[in-house]
C-alpha cells in the first residue's frame, strides 16, 4: 500500500538515512518483537518518546514493520 508519505520524494531520502543509523536494525527488531506485541496501535510520537529516537526514525520503523505485516494479514484473512 502506497501512502501519501511514500509518494513524497523526501521520504526515500529519510528511509535511506534512517536505515544507515547504527542502531536501526536493533531498534526495528525490538519494536517488532517486543513493543508492538504489547501495544500494536503505538503511534509514531509514542515510539519516538519510548525509544528516545527522532520522529523520522520512528516513522520509518513503523512503516516498514506494518508493511511487512500486511501480506501476513492478507494470507491469514484469505485462509479463514
């Protein structure tokens, strides 16, 4: 699903910059495996405050995790 953000040319620059941060992969794994399990509706602002990371990093992490989860939900929904 393409969001309004993803259509903005600056989005791709932000994603590239965030993915190069040293703790990005660790943060993403922690959010996916721990935080979103307990709080699936966590907002960008909440995540930014919780991890003490920039809002841009929180935006990219949530967008990527939710994009990865969407095909799984579709498969689950179609098999029920």
